[in-house]
C-alpha cells in the first residue's frame, strides 16, 4: 500500500524530517500496521503524548502502553464487512510552525487484493518530529468531506 500525495497549495515547506516523502512513508507504515493488526507498530507511529479525537469522545495517551491499549480497543470496534485495509491519500500538508505540520488524509478502503472496497474516511493529523522521524501527535476524525 502506497500513499498518494498532493503538495500543499500554500507554498509552505515543513522541516526536513517533516517532508512530504517522510510523512507519506509514515502514513504507509501506519496503514500497513493497521491492516495487519500490528498494534505495537501502530503505536510506534504516534508521538507522546498522543491524542485521538473522535465523534463521541477523546483519548489521551502519555505512555506507549496506553497507545497500544487504545489501538487494541479500537480494533475490537471494527465491524463485520469493514474493509481489511485502507490506502492513505495525502490531500494537503500545511506547516503550522513550531515543528508541527497538519496533514489532511483521505483513507480509501481496499480488499485483500487492493481493489476498492467499502468507502472512504477523512482524518486530519497533527504531526511532529520525534527522534528525527515524523510521528502522529493528534488524530482527528473521521471528518466530513
């Protein structure tokens, strides 16, 4: 699964470790980990503290174990018929300053063969560098549009 990227339209550029290619690689790793159910690898995609905002609530994790537990709980909420995998489409990246970038991502559901399945969901991520690598700091979604 490979993400597709659309350059930011506002002409901004992120710091070297928050480049489009590195954010795309983070999203590819995140997608693969979600698709295979590898909660430890999913958790490794997050910076600490991490926050997930969803309809009906929010979760904050200050320790890696908390992120793993939160991801495992979300996996149990998957519905029968949900696509087994999703491919990220990076719609927009904006440098927010202070080492933060905003990434607007549309996830397309795919089946085991990579064919479109299910629908799509939009998320916005605040990403920052942690140890020289981009990591998700805040995830918001799914969102309309």
